[in-house]
C-alpha cells in the first residue's frame, strides 16, 4: 500500500484547534501518494490564505489510519 495522505482545510472556530466551523465548506485539496507531495500541496493551500488566521490546512496520514501496525518513522 502506498503512503496515502489527504490534504484539506477550512475555517476554524479557534486557530489553536482543529474545530472546523462549517464542515460543508471544507476545501479538499486532494489525495497524495507520499508526504513530500502532500506537504507541497499543503504549503500552497496554506500560503493562499496566510492572511486569514481562521483558515487552517492539514495533512492527514491516511496510511496510518488504515494500517496502524505499519507506522513508519
């Protein structure tokens, strides 16, 4: 299995948390086969909203959720 990563973001209620304000308006940036590609997409998305403190983008390591015994370091 490839190391799938999901990048998404949206408006949060508090910038210190991942409490997204409106799940219907989440911006799904995409799925990526490795962390390097996902990080590049995350940086691009985050940079577009750098002046808005209530917007947050994250990288989710889907492969860790799908196969928790296979966590790589």
